[in-house]
């Protein structure tokens, strides 16, 4: 879908056209807000019969790749939060598995976008990952972020005076660009932040292959997220620029 203004022929006025995530190339995973949820009792968002606090066993991928997020163990299932139609990863004890691992090749550009609200900031929160050497996390006290890609090498983004807060939704974007050099950046949008590049002086790089198999934790049931997720987007082969990030902020914020 192109950006721009759409003309309404019936009334001869312009209405804004907002780019959707699938208008950007290489969308590998799209877990969409309030879409494709299935409870353990087979209630769905499509049928409108999911109730507050219902356990969720599936969150359907909207990218066309059918890489759904699944959880078959009842005690590990996240829950539906009716206050804002999010997926609640409560008590840092819930997580989901992807149907198939996402494998981002060595030197491949990528972008991962998560719209998330933390229940508290006193703990480390795993957002997604695969193992102790493949993960993206929010650091204790909301001071920043850490990523490991394929090995024990850490990239850390820590601000001296800025922190995330509990109770606010943030759109967090992890990007790798420039392929051969593997430049890594983190941007935060929401609360008091407007597309803020977190710890811009970090100048992190990592060209290694990145595997993602879990959401809501770093690896199966380890360093789980305590909070709420509304959207996850992963582009395997595309590094979103400022214009594309702003388009996604507009799209995601227009959903709620």
C-alpha cells in the first residue's frame, strides 16, 4: 500500500492512506494487535468470544508465512487482557513458541519491532530469542537493552539519565543495517520518547546469524517478559529507515 492521500470520489475530499506493515518488503513475522488470538477453549478474536484473562494457545501470523506463535502448556500460556486487547505475559512466567524458527543469515539486514508495556521495571525482561546466545532483552530498571547474536558477544544500549517506565506502551525497534558491517541500533517511540535512538554513541555492530524461536522470553521459559505485547513485526532482509519507522508508528498507534 502506498503512502499519500486517497481521493474520495463520492464527496471529492482527501483522506489519509496509512502504510501497513506488509507494504514494506521482507515481512517475515506479523503478530498483529487484537487479531488471530485463539484461547485454550478455541474462542477467537474473529468470533469475538474471547473473555478477559482467557489463556491463549495461538497468535496467528499475518505475514502470510503461517509462522504462528503457539503454546500448548496451560501454565505457560499468556492471557487475553480485555482492557487494551493485548497479550498479557503475566508474572514473568509465560511465553510462546514460533511454529518455525526465524533465521536471519550472516550479514543480513533486519528490523524487529515490538509494541510492549512492562508491568514493572525492577527485573530483566526477555522480549524474544532462541537461546542464551540469541536474544533481545530490556535491562533491569528500564535503563536500556541488550542483544546477543549467535555467540556470547553482547551489545548494550544504556542511557545515563533516560529510562523506560512501567505502565506505558513503547514501540521498540531493533535494526541491523549496512550488511557487511552489521550496524545495530535501537529506537524507542512512546511515552516521552519520539523515535529516540537509545544510546546513539554505542555504535554496536554484529554480522552473525540470528535465530528467533520464542516470544515473551529469551529461550524456552527463561528470563520471561513481565508485561503486555500488542504487536510484533520482524523484517528479514530489510532495515527500516526513518521514514518507514514513522509509517509503522502511525500504523500501530492508529490500531488502538
